[in-house]
């Protein structure tokens, strides 16, 4: 099945204090991490990613998706258009801390091509998906998600490329349990 990414100008970054049904998204790759103190499901979607982190009755769900994508408003904790760069921290129930930084970076065509090649060759250390070409540009997008797990902390780094716009979206999110 061919998935075409939305325009980068249509992207939004959201955080929820609840789960979202994976059926709402076009999921292309998935990975589950189970640690003694938390469980996380990571999905690469046609527009970005869906990350659901759960620990001791607390659920946080991070979404990078199209603004056109119908997402619920209930228990939405953060919502930002994916433009420029943002950093945000949040203290949540049970002492859970969440922090994120994301950046939309337009780059030259030559640098974009180099980054695409580097991401496409790093499939052993993270979750990777290469999208088919959209027809507008000869190369397809790439999504790459790398996780670093600790007993009380999870760091998720995501990179999503948008060939039609020569743009890269980079994010880093940290989910932290209290000591």
C-alpha cells in the first residue's frame, strides 16, 4: 500500500493523558518495549508517529499527525503546530514528568538527500520505515525512531523526512518516573 505524507505545513504535535485507538491511524511499523516500571508502544504512522507510554495507571500518548486528522479533544494536554522549534515540560499525575523538544528544519536538496541516505542505512539501532515515492518527488520519505530505555526513564528520538518540502521534523521526548 502506498502512503503519501501530508504537507509538512499541515503537521501538529499533541500529547494526551489517555490512550488513542491505533485504528485511527495508518500504522506502517510498530514496536513494543516492556520494562519493569513501564510499557510503551511506538508506531510509525503515515504522517509521523504515535507513542503510548503506560505506568501504574498513568497513560501518556504523543502524536505527530496531520492537522486534518480527526483526533479527540478529551484529555488533550498539549497541542502545537509543527513549525519552528518548541520545548515543553509537563508534570503529570503520580509524579510523572514529560518533556519534549521538536523542530521543523527546512534544508537544501543536497543536504536532504544526504540525510535520507544516512537514515535509510541505520535500520539496526532503531525503528525505520522507508515510504514509497509520492510521484511528485523521486524519493520517498523516511521515518526513524530511536529509543533509550532506563529503569525509570524513556527517551524517544524521532526523525521524519518530507521530500516534497525538503524538510525534516526532529523530536525528542522524555518520560520520567519519580524516584
